[in-house]
C-alpha cells in the first residue's frame, strides 16, 4: 500500500499541475474575447506570460539551486496560484496584461523542474507524464463544461484548488538534482558557452512559436466557426489523450530514433496539422487533425528535448540547461510572434496565421537537418 501511495503522490504532482494549467489557459482567448479584447490585444496579454517567463525563470532556477529545489518550486507555484486567482477579478486591460503575465511566468517556470522530476523520480516516466496528460485532458473537458454551464469565474477557483493539491504532493516527494555537485567555474562553459546548445535553441524557438500560437488562438478559431466551448473542451480532451500512445511507445521509437530525426518529425506533424486547418474548411476534419496531432506533436518534442539536452550537456547541468531553453527559445521569440499572429488574424484571417506557421515549420525542419544535432549513447534508455 505504501508503494502505491508513494506513486500516487508523484503522479498527482503532474496531474494537479496540468489540471491547474488547463483551468487557466485552455479557454483564455475565449475568456478575453468575451471581455471585449481584440485578437491583437489577446496576443499581448498572452505574450506577457512569455516576457515574465524570461525574467522569472532564471530567478526561479537560481532559487532552486540556493535552497531545496522542491521548496523553491512549491513557493513559486503558491504565488502563481494567488495571483492567478486575483487576475480573474480584473477588468482593466493593463492589469490583465501584468497579472496574467506574472502568474504564467511563475507557473511556466516550474516546467523544467517537472521535466527533470519525471526522469529522476523512482517511478516510470510514462506513469508520471501520463498522469499529467490525463489531468490536462480531463481539465480541458471540465473547462468547457464549467465555462458554458456554470461561469468563467469558477475556473479560477478550480485553478487555485488544483495548484494547492500539486504543491502538497510536491513537498512530500523528493526534489531533483540531489547529490549532484557542479563546478561553478565550469558552469559558463558547459551551459552558456555550449555552441550546440545555442544552435539547438534556435530550432526549439521555431517549434515553440508554432506551438504557443496554436494553443493561444485555437479556441477562438473553433468557436468563431460555431463550435461551443464544451465541444472544444471535448476536442482538446481527446487530443490530449493522444499523448498516452506516444508515452507508452516511447521505449520503441523515441529511444531508438536519432535526435535530428525526432525533431524533423515534429515539424512535419505541425505542417500536416496546420495544412489541414488551411486547406480543409470542414470543422469535423479540422477536429480530427487537432485530436491526432496537436498534443502528440508536443509530447514527442518534450521527450526529444530531454534527449537532446542529455546528449549535449553534462548531467549536473541539465536542469540549468532546461531552464535556459524554456527562458530563451520558448519565450523570447514567442513574445513577438504572439502579437504578430494576433495582428494577422485581425487583418486577414485565422488561415493566414496558420499559413505563416507552416512556413516557420518548414524552416525549422530544414535547420534541424543542417545543424546535425547529436544523439549521445545512454539516452536510448531514457524513457524506459
């Protein structure tokens, strides 16, 4: 019984975190649109999260190194829970920008820690990430139903409840990076002076531009076509559950494929998904593309990212490298492109934005092949 309780504790760190994430991001564009914001203004609010992430992730990373990693992470989540709840009461545009940015900047700063925890925890990677997948999937459906049949405000009550539950389980689990000692004099060389890491971050930036713009505008892309919030929640639930086959088959194909091939694959999947949105104006077909490709593509990239970082950075610097990868490529380019994407939608159409994303995916796939990202020995058992 103790063994199962311990596993549940670790799983709920992921499930609680992703349930909370679903509450605050799944219908954020719909929520802001209902408050009267334009697509460009929505892009500014969401891009504020990336600005704050760039500022806060290094701070959170430093805190995780100076004190217990799990305590620093729990405090970060706790603050984001409070500010996210306060955001729900804001109507002033500038306050929405600042509060949402600060909340999500803190919330996303926890992701590198969770990526590392999934690998270091005394339980299978697929079980922990699977808990997060199921949590987000259920959360997406809850989001749609609550928004449509109860009230948008209820989402933020659930957000703080799920965040609190994840914090409790996190404090009862083992932190990451324990027992690894780093030489400070080599830190700059191993992380900031790593040329391949910077090349890889360019590729990662192109992927996350596409990923984040799709996450932001997909809800209003569907609802503007007459799809209800609860139906969109169902689409997202099914899409998120598609992560499970990826997780359970990781041992057979993620571990065996080279890093360059994996990254090329995710860009091809993005091209197929966005191409369907542009070329097939049938909601049912677009929904099938979303279900099959939206979340499965991201999950493959999450695991590919861990493999790449493990191939080009020493183990004791992995958490710092992951934090850098979230702070720079995931946020720096996206902050500009969120606004650009919103302006394209306002000026042209949703299809116009997705045409832009197809071009970015093509560029990313070509660069990934040119950089010849290495695959280190030992990473073939990473997701066993």
